[in-house]
């Protein structure tokens, strides 16, 4: 049986991970940790939303585009799957 590889003790952390480790070393309350987690979630949600807005603008997508996608998905999902036995 092959040996399982153990994680290296020289794990490389990203700059964000280093900063978070320094921050968490201060012994924060559960509430403070939750606040920071929410701030990070909000930050990344905003970045994703901004990127989607750029994509919509570049691709010139509209609500009509969304309706077309929805109709395509509905049509595809209503067709019998020929690969089932």
C-alpha cells in the first residue's frame, strides 16, 4: 500500500494568508472573527459583482439575453435524455 504524502512543513502561504494569521494571533473574540469574515465575504462579493457588470457591458447582455438563456435551458431540460436506458 503506497504511503500517504504528509503535508510539507514548509507550506507556502499567500500574502493574504500571512496577514490573516498575524491578525488572528491577537486573540480576537468570536464576534470580531465573524465581523472580519463578513467583511471579507462582502469584499469578494463586490469584486465578483463588479466583474459580472463589466462582462454584461462588454458582451452587451440584456434582460432579453437572460430570457433567451432561460428558454434554452427549459427546452433542453424538457427533452428526453436518449442516453438513459
